[in-house]
């Protein structure tokens, strides 16, 4: 895989870097890149993501901001390696990391003392349910989901286009957070069962239809379901109201 060459971005662009669940030996962890004219935003950074990210673009200054939806290993254990390589490769530009309280201690567990050696500054911003953070040309807001851990979905807008990424878990019933989205990236573990704090395909489609979502991207499927069952029932995954995609790694979607 060759590094991506620079290109002019006209609209918001999403690269589905990883689309797998925690323990999938074939697909990397759920992780996505949002690109605009000014900003490269990484959504989650699990333990199987660093090598994929470096193959996609090894430039140490490539990322501007990283969002961590929750503190489960398949969503943030890749951070120390990514930050260390940025340092080794000479990054000097500030980096912003947004996540829930307690995230600041993660580097001490992996590379104790190395933060002090970095030539670039890490700006940590705390995400909160119902909170909002502005960064360059983007506005980010957060909403709690139903999950086994404290997970916050993120909504990202450039003033014209709106994308939401669920992280893990199902949306809170009655939430207006997801209304009129251009794209909803939703984890869906199984077809019609909500299991261990994860959404289902059927539930996600119904929710997207009810909230006037234009496009629904289904990710984070159970490894056995995706390999064995999905090919058999894929014809049933459809909607008259919402465009539905099941992205493969490195697929792109432009708004």
C-alpha cells in the first residue's frame, strides 16, 4: 500500500481506515478519518490501527486532531504508538486529543516519561455528554450511547455538512442528536440482536430512517457474523429512505 498523495479537498471526505470489532483477526479496529480543507481528524485509535495509519500516510504532521469515543482497548490503545512515531519522525506541530476524563494518564502506562521528550505539544480537551468543542473549521458535539462502558458518540460539522460517529453502543432513545445527518457511521454487531452493549443492523436502519439520515455506514460487525452470515443475508439490508453502505478498509465517502 502506497502513501496517499496530497490532493485538494473540496468537501468533507471520510476514509474508513478500520471497520472491524475488537477481536477480528482479518479487519482492523473501528477507526475513521475525516478530512476537510483545513483539518485531518482521526476517530478512535485502537491497538490494530497504527500500522494501517502509517501505511496510509506516514507524515508525522498529517493528523491535526484525534477523538477517542471511550476508553476500551480497541478504541484507544493505539495512541501511544502513534504519538511515539510522530516524535521519532520529527513532529513539531501541536496535536489535539479529545476524550473523556482520565485519558491523560494513558502514556504513562505505555512509554513512561516520554511525553516530556516530545518536541510537540499535546492539547488534551475533555469531551462531555451534551458538550461542544470547536477546532479550526470543525464543530464537535457529544452524546452518550448505551454501552458497557461510558461511550460518547461525536457529531462533526464544517458548517454545511454533518457526520456522526457512534463509537460503540446504541443511541439514547428519543435523542435529537442524530437528526438530518449527511452520514451516520454506526457500529452494528449483529443483524437483529443488540448484544453486550452493541447496536444491531436492523435497529440502526430503523433509527436512521426515523432521524432523516441520508447515508448509514455499518461497521464493527461481529467477526463470525461478517464472515459467515453477512453474505447470506446482505440482500435484506436495505431501505427506501436511507442509503446504506458496508465499507471495507480504506473505502472513501465524500459529502
